C-alpha cells in the first residue's frame, strides 16, 4: 500500500494541470467578456456620434431655411412700398385737411 506522501506526489502534477487549465479558461472567458464590452462601447459611441451629426445637420438645414426665408432689405422695401405709398397719401391728405381747418 502507498503512503500519503507517495499518493500526494502522484496527484500533485495532475491537480496542478487542472488548476492551470481552469485559470487559462477563466482568463479566456474574462478576455472574451472584455472584448464584447469594448465592441458594445464602440457601437454606442458610434451611435451617439451619428445622432450628434444628424442633429447638427438638421440644425444647419433649419438655419439655412430661416436665412433663405428671411427677406432681404430690397425685398422688404419692395413689399412695403404699396403700404408706404398709402400712408404717405393719408398723411398728405391729413396735412391738407389740417391746413384747411386752420384757415
């Protein structure tokens, strides 16, 4: 019959091999989880960047539309010319009426 020391000596390499394989498997598992987390983080960062770019493009398009929709000074003067003429005519008539009253 073998003594305890002989049995331990025989099993030690086997147990050490199992421990190394378990450590290797654990490390590989952790590395895979880290790789997947990095991929997910990268995907989220790309999504945020794409969303920010889309918002910027929309904002620039809205600003451009607003600038295009705003009339220029000559356009404003042209659009307001009939109203200005009516006001000047009314003012002129009012001044004429006022001068007749004072006479």
